[in-house]
């Protein structure tokens, strides 16, 4: 769903530390606890981060994000496709 103001609001409200996502509040429905997943390319420290609410399935895709060294990253094309297929219910705000 296209809404640049809402996308920016999501970015402003997200925690700066991945550990804090479990306590973060969804700005769409008010539920506590957001999920995230990094997707990337082998050998590159930058990738994408999907962030979503498990209750209302709203979320955003953050491009060109630096992937932390200790993050779980899906880099193989089949891993990414499997993940995206299994999370096809996420409504990305862009």
C-alpha cells in the first residue's frame, strides 16, 4: 500500500537495536512485538530488512540497511523465496 508518510512514521518509531523489536509497538494496530528478517547478498554488508507485525501483518521493507555481524541473514535465492512465500500475507507499506 502506497503511503510515504506512513512509511516514514514506521521508520521513526522502530527501535535502533534489534533486541528491542520484541517490545516494540505496531503503529498500525497497537500490538506489542514486531518481527524482522534480514535478506542479503553473499559478501555484502548491506541488504534489506523486513519488519512486520504478527497480529495485523502490516510491515515495511527497509532497503540498503547495514546488516549486523551477528544477524541471521537469508542470502541464497531459494531461502529468500521460501521465506517470502511463507510470509506472503505481510502487507508492506511503501
